[in-house]
């Protein structure tokens, strides 16, 4: 259900890990959310070389495509922290095949639905694939950041250049929806998608009505 395109120069341990992890990730998301509607989701991982002593990863997302770039001498050997970072990144961005492409936000004021939802979907998906993964540090970070940023409405966070509020508070709101859905956030998101297949747009009012 996914095309995984790996740079031939990528360190072997990383290439093997991504080749195994990515299809399983898409399978878990599809099982919980239904078909994404993306004809051929693609993950492309590139190697920028052993530049610097450490290891780093960056990337971005286009429609149906997740791009990742790795570099650094430390990445030449197996590095669990880098693998965890890559797994989380792919899970969050792949969640946008559903929250962002199957349904999109109606206006930027509703973007917390997509970003916070993708954060929690990403965490829960990584946990499914790796029971040892501890989501609490990310969840606690979201709680702290939301508490600091939500003294004004989340809907106007972009206007205030406080984009982090859409991720942090969106994840907190997603936790509430998960609790209300008996601990199954995928079920809540699946309902959102089904209810909005016609216009493929999601507003805050529609999200609250579903809650």
C-alpha cells in the first residue's frame, strides 16, 4: 500500500529499518481509518552524506509524498534515537494522508484538527508497532505548551504567529476525543472522515458536534 523509495547510499541499517517499518505503518493506519484515498503514497528517503559528527534528519510533505533526508557520521551505525525520530516523523506525516487529504480543514483557524490529530495518531500508531515506545514525553510537552499558549483562542494562533498551539492544543483536544471514544482515537477520526466525504472539509463546529 505504499511505495518506499530509498537512496542507494543510505546506511544499510536505516534502509532495512525503513523498508520494514513503512509498509507496516500504512497497514496499521489503513486498518484503523479505512482507505486514505491517496492512489500511491510514497516515502522517499535520501542520504546527504556523513557531514558532521552527529546525526540529523529533516523532511517535508507534499500531496501523497513524504520526503526525508538523513546525514551525519553517527548515522552510519545503528542509532535507536534516530530510528525513533524517523518512525515518529513518518507516522505523523502519513496521518495527513487521512487528516489533511481525505478531509482538509475549512480555514486556517481549523488547522488544529489536522495537526493535533496527526500528532496523536502518530503516537498511537508508533505504539502499536513498538509497544516499548513511550508517548508520555510528547504528550506532556503538548500539555505544557498548550497551557502556556491557550491564554488566547487557538483559532487565532496563526494570526499571532503561535503555530505551535495548533499542534499542542490540537493534541490535547484529540486526547479528549480519544477518551470519549473509549480509548480509540482512530474510531473518532474514521467517523469524521465518513461524515465529511462529500465536501471533504472539516470545521471546528463539525468536530465539536462529533465529540
